[in-house]
C-alpha cells in the first residue's frame, strides 16, 4: 500500500506539471495530439476532441505531445508556428504549475498543522549566541539577507554556510537587535552551530497566516533545493546524497509506515508535505538551464527574443539529444545507487 501511495504521489506531481503545459498550449491555440500519463507501452486511452488521453505502463512521468514540437509540421496550430513569447509561456507553464501546486497544498498543510516560528527555545552554553546576549524566547527574523519565518530555516542556513560569519537580526522584548555571530564547530556532530535550540512548539495559523506562511514554506523549499544543487555541483554532496524515483518512492513509503500509527490525519498531512516538497523540487530542477529540461528550452527562446532569429532546429535537436542522453545516464546511475542503498545498509 505504501509503495502504491508513493507512486500515485509522484505520478500526480508529474501530471500536474504536464497539465500546465497542456492548459497554456490550448489557450495559445496549439494542437495537443496526446496527453500521456506514464511512460513506456500504451495500455489504453480515449480521444476527447483532438487530444488522445492515454495511460502507459510505467507509472513515472508523462508528456504533453504538441503538434510540431519535435517534428516539422505545416499546421498553423503547431508549436513551432507560434510566436516565441507563446512558446516560452507554454514551456514555462510546467514548472510554474509545480510551484502553484506546492503553494496551494502548503496553505492546506499550514492550516492543518500550523507552523514552527523561529523562537529560541534554549541556549547552548559557551556558544556564540549566548555570548552575544541572545536569550530564550527571542525571535530570529533574519540571517544575512535571508528572512526567517520557520525555526528550521536557522538550521538550514547554518548547514549551507558552515563556519561562515553571519549577521543575525532578532527581536528581544519587542526590540529589533542586530548582531554578528561566527558559528562554532560542535565536535559531537561535526557541524557548525550558533548555539540555539528550539523548534518544538507549533503555532496554529489564522486564515491570513495560512496564505502567507504557505508562500514562505515554498520559498524555504526552493531555497533548500537551490543550495543543495550548489553543493552537488561544487562537490560538497556526492552521488550517495542523491535520490531518484526509486529512492523517493522508498522515502515516501517509509514516511507513510511511520505516520500510519498516528491516524489518518497525520498520514494525510505527511503525504501532503511530500507532494509540496517534491513539486517544489521538480519546479526548480526543471528550470535549470540544461538541455532537454524546460529551463534549457527556455534559454533557446531567450536567445531568439534577443537575436530575433530562431536557433536552427537541427542544432537545438542535437543539443537537446545530448542533454537527454546525459540525463538518462544520470538517472540510471542514481536509480542503481538507490537500489544498492535499499539492499546494502
């Protein structure tokens, strides 16, 4: 059951992404030949209007197949016949819909579980925060140029900027105070810490806070994803720290198994969180300026906007083909590593 739920979650996120492409394509009067749910061999489908809606064997992925997107077409409603701005919007709609989905469900999640404000719950003796005069009950509102809204963001910032001196803004007795801290290495955990603890008290959100903190949560997840990608490209993270579809399904399944003993509501909130997390991640990753990803295609459109000339379709196809091969090789590598981690603890 847990694996089925994980697959359904992953599939739903991808379908919503493709629906973004679909709905904007239709609004731009582009002919959509097929809307695929899943990949691999076709199982069944039904045509509604001009679009064939089909279910395929492999539950991962999907596609919005537009006329003239990958092949030459004389149809005036083909993708390539549309103005560059419309093509840009159609491609950008996929990642945009991932962020929309993440935001909508973040609002639901905050309404159901509340949020953990960045209030200091305790101090670690002889660490920078204590020496700077920060006290229990103070609220951290900013680290460098990053606005803090949840307690976990304090930990994330320290994780992504280990040992870096930080400008911290906090509220003490209603007064905003600025200070500068240099995190100290904790020999037990091997991490740099400023020396505060907390994050155990959840605050119930009112209607206005549900909408605002829903946005803050998406911002936090986007930040974490971008910083993680930076660490990956700089070598701070390796292949063992990455997860593909297999690893994600296992993680979601494990989360389901752990939360099921707490009742339906806890399971529901936990699964919604996974949708929010994965949807925000997918939105960021798809915007990377890498061939075969939506972000890579957007780069070609931006070039076209500035030069007023289309990038030759043959050149674009070659670049995207190379990018696709690299992505598939990386996916196979990551999936193999996921399977290895399942069987080798």
